[in-house]
C-alpha cells in the first residue's frame, strides 16, 4: 500500500481530516477508538488528499478550474450549472495517475483477502471541509454503492473526485465562505453492508425538530438508507431516553411506524445503475424495521460515539450517525458518523412562533422545525421548474435533490409529498432555518401554482398548510436575560408532540399533564370499547378499532402501549424535573366522542358535574378502564424508569372517594410512597377546601383547578355563554377559597400550586397568588415568557 496516496481506516483518526476528509477520518476514529466498546464499523480504506492533488497536478487542471470559477462570479443559476459541468467533464476526461490507480488496486486486494474475492464496497466522497460542526455538506458530493472489482473501484473513485465540482457543492462552499481551490477530496472505500436484505437508516443523538438533547432518535427503512435521504420512503421513527438508558432501563420511549412505501436494493443487472427501487409488502409497511432490542442497541452505540466525540472536541457534540443492518447475519453496523450541524450552532435563545389567526388546514404532513412562514406556491415537478422559484416562495415538490440547493435557500418554506424528518429536504430546511412539511399526500394536486398559503410547523409534530395569510407572532428572548420568578413556574402540557420543544422553557417542571389529551390523540378509543368490543354496536367502528389494535395483539395492550408512550414522552422530556399527570378527566359527553364511546357512556343533562373524576374510577361501569390507566402509569415509572412522574386525582368530591381510589391504585401497583410515588389531588370543589385537613391525610400535595372551583363556588356553568361575564376567578368568594386552600395545604406541610390560564392573562392575579404564598404557578407553554415578564415588573 502506498501510504501517501491510500491509507487504511485502521491507520487514521480525527487528527487526519486534512489528509482524508471529515467522513473518512471519522470512520478511522471509530474503528481505532471504539471498536472494543461495542461500536461495529466495516473496514475499508481512503484515498488521500495527496492523491487528489496529484491527479489535479499531473493533468494540469488547476489553472482551468481557477479560471472557470473566477469567470463565474456569483455562483447561481444556469451559469453555475454550465461552469460545474465544464470542470467535471474535464476531470472525468483526465486519466487517473498510475501510482494512484495502483494504490487503490492494492488496497482493494487487501479487502478481498479479508472478505473474499470481488467483495462489494461503497465508495463515498470525503472533502476536507466536510462533516464539520458548522457545515454538514449533506448530499453535496457523490456516493457509489455495491461496487465490485478493482477496475470499477478505480472508476468510482474517479467519479467521486469529479463530484467536488457539482453545482450544489460549489454553491454550498460559497455560502459557507470556503475557498474552492483550498478544498481537496478523499474517497472512502468501505465494505458494503447488505442492508438491501435487511434495513438501514440514521440515528441522531438529539431530537431533530426541537434540539432536545436527552433522547436518541433512530429512523429506519427496509433496504438501503438512500431511500430515506432521497425522501423516497417515509421511515420509522423511534426515541430512546438517554438518562434512563444510562441508568439501565433499556426501553423504547416512543414509536412512529412510517409508511416505508419502497425499499432500495442492489440491481442484478451488470453495469449502469447498481440500485433499484421495489415496492414494500403490506406486512413490511405496517411492521417496524427494527426490533426493540435492536433500537436500544443502536441507541447505546450512538451514546458511545457521542461521548467519544464530545471528549475529543472538548464540547458537548450531538451526532448524526448512519447505520445499516447486514442481511445475512443481522449484525448492526455504523457506517458513518458526523457532528450534527443545526442544533450544535444554536444559541441560548428561545424563539416561539404562534398563530394568532385561525383557519382550516388544506393539507397536513410531518413538521420540520417550529417556525411559521407564508408565501406563494411554486410547484416543482422537475429541475426545469426551479427557475420560477423566487425569494420568499413556497417550494412544493415530490421530493428534493441535492442539486436544488441553490434554489432551496431562496424559499420561505418547503413542502414535499414524500420523505420523513431525516430526508434531504428536512436536513436542508433545518440548516437554512426555514419551515418544511414533508410527507404531504397529493401536495402537488392540492397546492396550485400562484396560491398564497401559510406553512405552520408551530403546532407540534404535525405540520399544517393553511390557505391565505394566517397572522402569526414571533417571540424571541435570550434565556440568560429572563428573571428568576418568586415561585416555581411550571407548564401545562397535554400533547406529547410538543413535549420536547416545551422542555426548553425555563420552567421547574410540568404542573399539569392532561392525560385525557393523550387518550384523545394517542389512544382515540374508549377504554371500555377495548375491554368489551362485543358491546360496540356499529360494525364500522369495530373494524376501525380492530385495525388499530391488531399490531399490539389486543385491546388492553394497545391502550397501555399508547397511553404509556404518550405520558412517558412528557415525563422524559422534563426528566428529572417533576411531571404531575392528572388521571383522565373527560366528562361523559367527551368520553362518548372517542371511538366506541357512545355505547358505554350515559346521556347526562349536565356532564360538567356528573360522571367524572374519582367517582368514575371507583364505579363498576368504569373501574376496569381505570385499571388500564394505572397499569400504564406504573409502566412509565417502573419499566421506563421515569420516577419523576407524580399522579394527580381530579374531581374528588368526598373523603370516601379518596380512600377508594387510593386502594384501587395500590391494587394495580401504584401505592403511595412506594418507589417514591407521590399522589396529588386537584383542589377544584368547595368540599376540597372545607375539608382540606382531612384530604391532606391521603395526598402529598394539592393543585388548585381554578376553572372548576370558580364554577362550583359561583354556581355558574363554565360552558354557559349566557353567564360568561359572571365567571371570574377574582370574585371575592373564589379568592377566599383559593387563599384558604393555600393556607390549609401549608398548615399540613403540603405544597399547593395552581394550573389555569388566568395567571397568564392577568398580571394582578398572578401577583395576588404570590402574595398568598402559592408554591407554584403552571401555565400553557405560550404563556411562560409573558408570565416571567410580569414577575420582572414586580
């Protein structure tokens, strides 16, 4: 092996970026430093930048490249394409220097000795400015898969060298202030993992949308991972919680099964394109591409890689890692690793987008980022349509390509019909800081050229497209400038989709996690309909429920899996800060709206003061369903290790109800005080205040539900439009009860908080609560900054 021109991965590391580029240096680093720590990386070799410079020098290409780029001026449009094509054609027409070709052949022969004659390899480009913390170069250079034979490997390396001068790569370097003639390219040649017979994908050691650092996010598809990057298949998506994983809890926190419409495999024909797309089967589309054990295994490898890079760079370094599963033996391999570039550059500033207008969405998909933008729709069916995309337009396409990078940076937002949150469109959108919605079915049919739309990624993981201009606000603050509140400030969270994003807020935890929201969004089915499907009268409803339940094996497992995942996501997002989850507090009319609910709910004249809360949990008609909630919450605390979860009982009218509910919970493994479990009670009924000393014997804390307490103190139905003006938490009678509740809790050495919108909207009420000695105030995520500013003015 000629050391100056080719080096084995086992000989290189992060110190060799100048010689082999970021991608290859990283592969060598992992093989050398992490091979004995459970991280499996296929062997290979890299051509060096000396080989690249020898190629350029022997063929006299440098003056032509410099002159062509100098004449180009601003790198954009058709002139850029023409210049890039001229340089690439010149490189491809030039012969590979003999010493370089000989060194590649010798190194490939070494791989044949190790893995067998004609071993298939992947040939990937690795530039000296690639995979750095400030720039990812995602998709800017070419890769060639399933290459076999020394001649074809030499040819693939040759094509890699030419890809340094694609239009997209030239434009990208100009955007990042990198001088073209100072960049050199190395080609990495790595044993091919037979993922075409199994699965592959990408791992991030953070949540890609929120930047939340305490999870590992694993995505995957059947076949080769290029189907994800190119946005051809919507991948599966899994989250594993880092702190509890490190503590020994090997549990998948969250799952989202993608459509996985196709899989990329190796073509069997000789020459030409060596990969092809095939449609997946129905079973493949509905099944996860990894087992739970494999997901956790990848997460553990990712943590090892992240820890090593963070130590090597002396800074917290989130990672972007590609993985592949080998078909013949099922072994999982890491095939690339690079620092994540978007959130690694993020400042300690909080930017919140909030729609202040309303509208009915015309299409939905997966949100990328959390911003909102408006613009004119410009459909792009092919590269011929790119020129019509102007500054501030909304680019709509089937998928995006790395060749489109010069145009994508002009767009206000991006919409694609296919792809998931780790496809090319999503990666580029995050780096450019523009909202994108991927996986929007029939987007090119729904969104017509010239339409004006609003793209919203500020409503959780679901991105929504609204017709026209929907007004929105942007609030941006430096977290270091925010005041320290005089009491604990907490946040109300019901939607797991916004939990990771909300966890960035400067709060002390979750004062109210509304589990009925989790039931409505994640479970969707009335729990009694899951337990007694024979009681469902509508055949179509039964069929819909059967389809939801089938992957879980039964109704009980479906409820526990879905409910635990939703609540667990919120608990994990704020871990180790306390998360107070209120057990379900639907009214009978709201339960009836769930699938199958009408068959199991009574018709009540006034559900607001009817069959709800603690009385429901102990009633024969619902007791079995409450048992499912208890089992799910126990899973969150014990199997997931999220012991920061506090359970809160709503609408507990009488002392006897408190006893009954606590006994039921203990019977299902949720015993107060065991494994540190605390149980709180909502203080929302006058009896709760009048008998506060008695209730205090059964609970560990109280949270005032000001809406219901006001309703029941003043005798005003809070849903009544006719009496809305009289509904006021500042009424003297209500204030007196609130003050008494706080004083009573403290008299019994218990904490007392409040959850509700009024403190957000009324600075005087928030100040009054503080003066009464309230221990915590919990508000909606979009109100946190406003409340902090109220405290700043005190």
